[in-house]
C-alpha cells in the first residue's frame, strides 16, 4: 500500500521530491475511478487531488491513516471540508499559486469580447473583408466589475487599472479597510450588476453563490454587457445565460468552468448554436508557470504536515 496517493496531473519534479521519502502512487485516472482510489488508501497518510476528485466521507473512511489532503489549486468545492475536520485530515490548498494565470485569462477574455473580431477568420479565408462588421470596443474608460475580490480579483484589478479602466468590486467577506481596496471601489451587488460593462466572477461555489448570476441578475446588467466566469460552474445559471446571449441582453461571454465537467452531450448540445461565446476546458489557472507553482506549493504543504520525509 502506498504512503501517498496522487489522483490527477501535476509537475513531475515535485513528485520526485515526494518519492525521495515516501512510497507514492500517481495515477491521473483515479479521479474517475473512486472505487480503485479507495482500495489504495488503506495505509496512505496523504492524498493529493485537483478539482475532479470528489473527496467525501466515503473516501476519508477508506483512508483511516490520512493526515493531510493536498489540493492542487485553490477551490475546495470538490472537498467535504467539515468531513475532513471530523477525520482529522488537514486540507491544504495551493493558495496564491495561480492568481496571475487566472487574472490574465480574465483580462484576455475581456479584450477578445470587447473587440469581437476574433470570429472573422472564416470570412477572411473565404475572400471577404468584413471591416465594418468588426468594429470593436476599447477597454479604456469602461467599468470592470469583479464579483469576489480575493487574490485573483485583486490581480485582475491591477491589470485593468493599467488599461485605464474603472474597477468596482463586491465582496462582503473582505473588510472595508483590508489591503487591496485601493485598487477598486467597493459596491453593493446590485450596483455591481448595474454599473459593470464587463462582469468577471471570482467567488467560490457556496450555497450563497450558487446561481447568483441568474436571469434576474442578468436582467439588471447593461444591455450588451459581457460576462466572464473563471471561478466555478454553478455560479452562473447556464440556461439563463444562453437565453440572455441569444436575446442580446448579454453581448458576449467567456466560460472556463461549467456545471458539468467535462460537458455532457446534453450540455454540449445546448451551447452549440449560442452566439458570442468563448468556451475553454477549465484552464484559466493552468499555465506552465502556475502548474509548477501549484505542484511545488502542494508538495511543500504535504511534507510540512507530515513532518518531512520518513
């Protein structure tokens, strides 16, 4: 039985650091085979997962010797944190590892949506020259709204300010005098919806944030405004967004996360004919730089909790 089980992809270098002191079982398919995962956990003292491995009471009971759960990333919606606490398992996310990657994705998606000209390739190759149909918008002078103003939101705010944008944010969990608020104006949720030209989502998926951007919320937004989600699927009501995109209430959207990942056939079908929609497979936080940082931080967290090598 291994000492440490890893269920998803990470950088190989930090895995070698673990193998220097522990018996490590690394299998990136285990996230889809929970029964096989349980069978490996009998003697394991550490489990390392990304976002596709669901860690609940059944997994924890299969690993009675588990001391630490390393999370290759920052979101914890796939982890039953109270159950981990009951089992005495320390949950260690890789805090701060992908702030820049996610923020850069959000700003890049915003620029693509504003210009709107990145769909012109087929017309150009067909001999057309659609300049008049591809007049875009500038970021300068527009308002970026940030739903959630943690480390990622603050990184995005710094970048947006460099583009001479107005930045507003809603985050009831960040005290008014906390560092970071010099980068954005703190506003109520309704003000955020009404004033944002581009709304970017940076909150965790919690009961209070599930479905928070629904038809009513989108109806409060400016007609033709843009919506970006790099946080978690379920925060934006996908069916309501599809309706808003087709009607033009929302002028465009970029989704890196979805309610079901990978997309089911049913979900793929409903998105198929939606206009002005950028879709990517949950990669906003995945760059060479962030992947290295995530893996390094996670391994450091695990080794710290285990007291170093055996």
